[in-house]
């Protein structure tokens, strides 16, 4: 343990009158990092009163001995490979959504690994038995590992099956998993890997084949042909060298993996996870402040990238505004590692119990005062309100309500449950285009500010500290030309964006791991959200919508109206969090109207990884996102990169199920569109006859 309820007792003993007990308590406290301002205030008062143990503890914390005295990361990590699938691997394979009820029970939830596929589980166990001195590296061959969700429970399951026991006294909690993909790890899932002190490797063991002139070779369908650079077939023994930062097969160097072993990531590995590093830095800073000394350089200095004369993208502007602990007056660009203050935090209900466990392990009891609002959703379990949900969710809502969050369900039962999808609610309660949002759902993508989907632990960290730490991502600028046809839906534009981007860049997904900066300034909140929400499926790190002042004001008025509905329902708490958001929205509207602070826009000389131009004139028919389950190349099934016009199917595509109301739908107008379509069919044919089931779920919009 790195902290918890025992801290209070240990401090009482350490500052007590029994010298022997005080010394023993101090010895334990020197290894702890989850201390808060109130704990440090006790030490400060005792130190100023001349208590020698308090001085000893503060000096230890100022030198970060809780970190420096940990064992060094081993130089060579022997691994054996296990290919968990070909193509992109969804986090559902590692932690199925249907088993969400058991996520907080690691022993029970571990049984659902590989979607309960016992053959795969037994293969993994056999591999471990054959190689007891090696760690298993789980691989997405020809794909990306961990798409679709941050899902801390997915990493927990991988760690449980392949990782290292965290403590001999705490069963079923492992850390340090090794995960890899031919195309790397999905950005939000990679964050989760860092939380557990794991290693996430971008293998690049398959590449596009080139001809003699350097052109990409394509197959009969126009798809790039891949060729294998090196094999990672199941059972292959490899070595990760943390000193040279290379991947080896015997003495043969296969790949430079320095991106997986940066100084900050090495600290996560050494400390057993990112939380201990984040809290450790904060604890060291507080101790040095009390002792009135400069902070010794213990941790790797945060990487600061500053390019003189280069403008800022939208996300770079937001990060510079919200940054803390960086060099004063220094402008930071993409690639910089930054601690930022967070404005809005959302906890998802299927992972909320894990978040509450993390908060308890951090000994946190109240939301950070610098967070504008925290929200605990109830949307996912509302659709499966079974006995498990009825047992778990009231307990979750009570905990989060006491912690200071606005909760979808009232623990006291006084207001009606709000089942709106979490990212829709977070979009509604985000009331500033300069905000940073952290949410426990991969679709945490707002039409205002910049939002990042995160695992349950990162959500807990943001709630407890009001901060998050991450690199400033690169940005891809997306602009539009031409005219959108009146009979097209905006979702067709969203799908066409993915299709045209892949075409422009020879099949390379330039969105992956980056910010999509969308330049459609006249899109109001709901329309813009339709685009930003889909960027999760584009494998982007996040997205930002650049709005005109008038449009932003209209979007903020929409948010105010929806927040007021929540207030009228009785959802505000004693701290008047929701009213505070209304006040903040009013202040931002006033800034926009007076011109004191215009809407967020990038600088004209900002630098982008890529510029993508979408031709609206090319979008002449509905665009279909096809999972392409029958593709001969298994790696190209179940991706979100196959976007086709409706005419591709020639009227022969069989429809098995129609569904309106998923988390990708956010407009009440969709119900009106559906109703009008059915009316049109009835007018033309005299009746509406369904040839496949149609499910309409308006509660999800």
C-alpha cells in the first residue's frame, strides 16, 4: 500500500510520545505517498513545534525517498509472446461489457478474460507454465491493442493473468503487464497501461510493401499489401532491454522501443504505477515548501518543447492556460509533458465502483476544490437494471454524492433518475471552450474545450487532485470545402471524413493518437458533438471544435438551459455546483459579447502533423461504417476504418437489426427524422412492414 486510512493512525503514532513506536511509524510513513494537505498540515505544525520525527519525515519526503529507495527497474525483461487476436483488439475482449457488474471484484472479473474463452485462457496458462521465468506479452497482430475504451478492468485482467503480484498480502491485484500491437496501443488504453506500471509497445512488425520505385503495393481491392518485418508468433521468446530501450530476439535487435520507455514511463514502472509518481511529486513539493528549500531534482524533468516563433494549435493554447508546475513564462508546444488543472470530471457507472475503490485507496474523502464539477453517470446500468445493478449502483451513487459529485441517481430518492449518456451530460455541463475534461468513457469528446477518455483510476486521480498529467498531443487540422447537400445527414459527413482522410494519406490513419481540430465554426453544440463523439472510433486522442463567437454563445445558452433543468429537478448539491456552472457560462457569454476574450482559435502559424481537407461535394449518398466481418484479411475485420457509400452494396446487403438511440446519437431530432421516414413509407405503401427488427431507445439520447 502507498497510503490509505492507515495514514491518520500512523501520523498519530509518529507524532506521539512513545519514541520507539514513533520511530517504527515513521519508518513506514517514509514509504507512503498518498498524503493530502491536511496530513501535511499536521506534520508542518509538529515540525514548527520542534518535533524531531516530523522534521525527519519532511526531510525524507523532500528527497522523495519513497521513490529513490525503490529497486531499480530490471535491465532485461524476458518475455514470451501471445497473440490474442489478428487485427484491432477491442477492450471488450479483455473485459466484456456484459460482465461490467463484476469489474470491482478482480478475482471474479478475471474469469471473463477473452470473453470467457476457456481455450484461450488455458493456452495462456500453458504458456506461463512453459516459461515460468518470463512475462507474457499480449499482442494485437496486424492491429491496435485496446480500441474502443480506456477500460481499466481490461488492463486489470491482463495484469491478473500475465502481470506481477503487487503484494503477497493482497491477492488478485497485479501490476506491470506487457501489452503490444503491430500498430501500437490505443491512446486512452495506453494511459491505463501506465497507471499499472505496465509497458505498451508499438511493434511495427508488419509494414506496407513497397515496389522498386517506393510506391505502396496494393491488392485487387486497392488495399495496401503488408509484409512481415519480424515474427512475434505465439511462444516467441523476446527480451526488452530497458537500458538500450530496444526489443531483441536473442542477440538480434528487432525494434527501437524508446517511446515505450521514456523517463516518465520508466518512473511509472519503477513506482508500480503512475499514481505513486503523481502523488510523490506533489508530496515532495509540499515538504520542500514547509522546509523552505528548493526542490531537489529526483524525478525526470518534465519534457518541455518550445519552438521560438511558432504559433499554437487550439489544444496547445488550452494546455498552456491550464498548465501547472512548468517553467514560468515558457510557451509549450506538442510533445511537452504537462501537469494541467482539470475543470470537469465524469465517472461512468460501470467503472464507478472501481473509481470509488481507487479513491478509498488514495484516502481521498472529498472532490478537489479546483474542479468545477464532477458527475457520476447512471446511463449504462439503466439499460440493464438487473439485481446486480440494483445492489451496486445505489451504493456507488451514495459514495459519489458524499464525495461531492452530481449524481444521476439520488441516494435519497428525491429526484427522478437521469439516464442520459455520460458524454452527452458532460458535453452539456462543459461551459467554457478553454476547459479540460476527463471522463471515464472513451467517448468523452466535447464540442467545447478538449476532453479525454480515461480509465477509472485516472478519473479518481482527477477527482482527488484536480489535475491530470499527459503530453500535449500533436494536432491534425480538418477543414471542409464545397457544399453539403440538403438531403444528407451530418453523420455522413463524419463518416466521409474518415474515408477521405485514409484515401488522402494512403491508408495511414493520421488521426490515431492525435487531436482532431475541426474547423466548422457554425456547428452548435449537438451537431459538433456528433462529430467529436465519433472521433473516438477514429482512434484519435481527442478532438476540438473551432467555433465562431455567435455559435459558441448559442451552444452555451443550450448548456445553460439543460443545466437549469438539472437544477429544477433538485440535482444540485449543497455547494451549488450546477449553479456555479450557470454563472460560469454567463461570464463566458459576457466575455464573448464584449470581445474581452474571443472564442478559442489556433494561431495562423500553428504547426500541424497533417492537414486534412474534406470535400463535401463528394458526399452524394449515405456513408456506411461497415465492420466488414467477411473480409478475407482477418486484421481488417471489426475496424472503424471501412467506410463505404450505400451504393457499394447494390441493394443486396441484408439488414439484421435496426437500432436508433445508441451513445452515438444525441439529437431529439433523430426521433422526428425516424417518425417522418415511417410516415413517408406509410404514405407510399399504405402501411409500414418491418422485414427486420427495429429497436428505438430514446432514453439514450
